């Protein structure tokens, strides 16, 4: 487990220090998606090969469905919250560096110089 965490943190550090160009980011997304499909397929194969799990699936079904659904919903909500927080900070940083701090941008694009 510590090895996985090490590689995750190393990837975060590399991405922070030297972000990928736009073309590299697109290729990276495709590689990640392909890796995710391989991971899901291998997990499904492993679950399908477990005879005891398949025998007791009717007993565990609803509980497993509820736990899986709650996990997915919680993950989606946390990612959305992190995304909103990141966008707010990025917008505030951009406004500060552009010299528009203290000005309100109106819906039509005009500025209100309060």
C-alpha cells in the first residue's frame, strides 16, 4: 500500500512541477482511461472466479449495492467540491494577477469600478 501511495504522490509532484502540454494531457487521459478499463475487467474476472462469493451473492446483493452506490455518490460529491474550490481559487488568483481585484465584472462583460 505504501508503494502505491509513493507513486501517487510522486506523480502529483511531477505534475505540479512540470505540467504536461495540451497534447500530452490528451494522450495521458486516454492512457488512464485504458488502464481503468483493464483494472475493471481484471476485478470483474477475479470476482467471477470466486465461487463462494457467487454462492452468497443473493445474501450480499442489496447491502453491496447500497455500499457501492454510497461510495460512488460520496466520491462524486467530493470531486465536485474539490473542483469548485480549485476553480474559485484559480479565478481569484487570475483576477489578482490581471489587476482586476476590487472590480466587479457585469454580465455583459463591462466592469464596474467600485
